[in-house]
C-alpha cells in the first residue's frame, strides 16, 4: 500500500543526523562483485530500497549476499543465469551497470533496458558503443541488451561525461585484454571511490578524477573490504534543512568536501566543524543564478533542493536545468505551496525564475522523482501549516529513514498509509 508524509511545518530543528554511505557509489560497487569469485565486503552501505533491488538482482544471477547493519558482503562464484530480468531492472536505472562487469568476467550478459526516475531521455548508447569498441557483440532483443564476446582494450571518446557510462566501461576494462583509455569521462567523487575499490581488488587504473582514465586489464580480481564514502547529496540536503528552519543540526559521518557544492552556490553559508559534527548555518541573503552541469559543476541531483532554498531568498534567482530535460516537475508542486516560480524553455533547456522571499504554506503535493520528493519535504519543514506529500516511495530509494532522522531533531513528520489519509 502506498504511503505518504504528513509534515507539520515551522518546527525548529535541533540535534544530530548521521549521514549514510553514498548510494551512487554503493550501487556500482555491488555490481563490481561480479568481477571476482571472492567476497567483496562493503562497509558504510546505505540501507535503501535501491540497494535491496540490486541485491535481489545479484541473488537471481547467483550471488551470495550477507547484509548486516551497514556491512554488505557479496560473492559471485558462478552465475545461475546471464539475464537480469525486466521486472527488477525497470525499477532502477543504475542496475544497467551490471552489463560491463558481467560481460567482462563471464563473456555474456543479458540486461533489460533500464528504468528508474522519469527524468527524460537517458540513452545507453555510450555504454553500448564503448563495449562494441572493446570487441563486444551487442544485440537488442525483446527489450533486452544481449552482449557477448571477449573484451579487449580500446581507446574510447565518450560524447558526454556519462556517470554510469564511465562506470560500466571502467569495470568492463578491468578484465579486458590490454589497455583501455577512456576520454571525456565523468569525474564524480563516487567514480573515484569505485575506482579505488577496484584498485584494492587488484585492478590497474589511473587517472580517475580527471578527464581521462587508463585501465590495464588483468586476468582476475580478488575480494577486498572497502568503506564507502559519505553521501554528499544527503549531506547537503540536511544542511539545507537546517538553514531553512534556522536550526541547529549537527551532521556526523560526513566530510568537509561533501559541502562544496552548497558553499560554492551560496558563499554566505558557513560550515563549522566541531566535536559534535558539521553545522551549516545561514542566513542566505544573495540571489543566485545556477546551472546544473557534470561534476565539478552543480549536480542535477541537487537542483530541486537548491530551488527550495532560493524560494526563501528575497529577490529573483535563476536555476537552469542543463542535464535532464524533464527534471523540474517539482515546480508546480512548490507553486501549490505558494512559491513564485516560472519555467521557460531556453534553447532546449529549462530555466526557472524564482521570485523569492515569499513564505510557503502547507498543501497537498505529489512527489515525481527522488530529489523532487525530498525538495517537497524541505519545503514542508519551513512552510506554515500542514503539507501532505504523496508517492514517497521515491524517497526511500535514496534517503534512509529520513522521517525518523528529522523527527529526532524536532520535526513533525508522520508516515501514513495513503488510503487512510
């Protein structure tokens, strides 16, 4: 049965919140378990529905899974099947990253074309063209990508710095014969963390964190234990919650660099590091003109949260979504809460004009994707009155126990069955 949040706004928040491990690193490292027949042990694994799904897929493929608290252990001795079913893959786009490591180790992979949030067209041509350049035979059949063949090194130019494309090709190249050079790759911290984990497994990788990654293939990889980096997106989300509510929330299990995107967009925000954790404080008074871009630019996954903060800054701010064409579906919902936002198409990208400094009021709203969901929670926390947020299953994909963490700091958020509400 569907659930929804009922948020009573205006509560001053005070306390501490432990940040989880980075979902966007953990998901790909779980896929990396396909590259070895030893145990891969991942510490600081976030407890999220997306992680449950990737474990279900791996178990169907033949993996042994042990998950206790925040430690996830995976071993893939042999495959029971080469096919990752549509019923599971459709729920989460990141599962397409199973393709590269499965093909590299077992010589065959059958993956359903991916699903996930409805953010617009997100083609997988970078993945497929890269694998073809490495010698794979790729066929599309009944909605499945069927890849076969033994991989060899190649020099590949990505036409855009795709995060999942980079990750898929890096993992595939670790067991390919010879050297693979990937140009115009993504540089996110989660990719660096994945590469560091692969290196601990015996991979020969250099250049991660730059525009070019070089991978010299090896015959096999071994197991290892790796601690996943903190989730920078979760860190900034809770930091914004603190600023919006004029609160006093200390963030633990995170690191100073996780706040970089926030302080670069809003220089007035001060980050204090104390014995209790990190504290992000405002006020934010200067309007902004932000555009999403590949790392180290503003992550598209932070656009919705930044927009809520902009609604509370007097004056006119602008936020342009230049990564996904369909990622401003939260705007009508924020407007239902009293926000003054208009969106226009400028040369194929959406630009939001936010007339800020307008108090928000509670209203019934609907979540449309993961980050849009949390932006509505942020709006509800600083709004006057009651906000009811439907379709919160999106939230559980990327935020572990968000309502419990915020309630422990003084928020008033009830998780209720949607029919009862």
